C-alpha cells in the first residue's frame, strides 16, 4: 500500500510502497495523462506529472531509497503455520518537493475530470481509483503537515475551485520549488497553503511569467512548456 509522509525538514514528502504499489501507480499516471484529442493543450502539465511518475518508476527499480517494514507476521503465527517466512517486507521510497506534489495533486484533480468528460471514464476504472487513492494519501499527509485552519481551506479550495491547467506555465513550479527549498522548516509549514493557492489561482507572479513565456513562444514558435528558463537546483537537498 502506498504511504506518503512529510520528510524530516518538511521540504517534501516521501512516497513509499512495494514494487507492485509503484507499478500500479505508474500505470495509473500514464492512463490519466493520456487525453487523446485534448493532449496538446495539456501537454506541459502531463509531461510534468510524468516527471514525478519517472521518479516513482526509478524508485520501483531500487534507484532511490530502500526500507524494511514489518509485515504483520508474528512468531506465534509462524509457529502455528510451521513455515519459515520473513517478518519484514522490502519497501521502496522517493522524495518529492512539496510544491511539486501540490501541483501534481491539484492538476490530477482536473485531469480526472477531463478523463470523465472527454474519454468516457467511469467511477469503477481501476486506474482512476488508484489516482484518487494517491490524492487521498497526499491530502492525509497534508493534514499532519499543515496548520488545521489552513488544511480546511485547502480542502475547500480543492473541492470547489476548478484550476485551469490549459497551457499551464509549468516553469512556475520550478520557481516555487526553489523558493521552498530556501525556507526553514517552520516557514514551510506556515506557507504550504500559500503555495497551494499560488498554484491553483494563478497569482501575479505566475501571470507575469506566463506573459513572458508567451512572448518568447510567439517568436520561437515553440510551445511554452518547452521554453527553458535559467534555473538551477542544488546538488543536495536537505529533506
């Protein structure tokens, strides 16, 4: 079962699970980011989410973290069944920066709706159920990571507000990631809701950036999500 917990310094969240948990999530993310005739308008967002998906796939291959988790097998059960079995399972994990995970969760909400409206999705589709469970895990983690009043506002925003992710300027998430890295753990906790609102409501900083990207796009004739901006992540992140 997928588990999501904030990292020690609240820089991001650690997504944990076994190989099959990650395989299920990877397939679900690929499914929901396939939008057929609508693909071009949401390409940047889908590629961004598939970037998180790629990290999860690498984790499934053991290229990030490996953990050992108790599996519930107790000595009396082992003795009564007369079998030799391990008492721990191998779990894999990967860290994702909070702004990145907030964006993924908010964008998945809209992609979920689009799948239902345009691709004849239904409530019992296994991939869609996996996406909802993943979002629920993120939200459950946020409940422990946000101030209670902020968490209530976040839930209300997620349920009521319809975020536009058409030709979203995904470079903005890089700016938010870098800002978040520079904060203290206390500042991160206090600003999680602010960052969620920045993503969902297209604040002034976002609109200025998108305007600049659109101007460049009109000259280069490239989609805005393919335009590079000079940003550099630190080599090491204190999670």
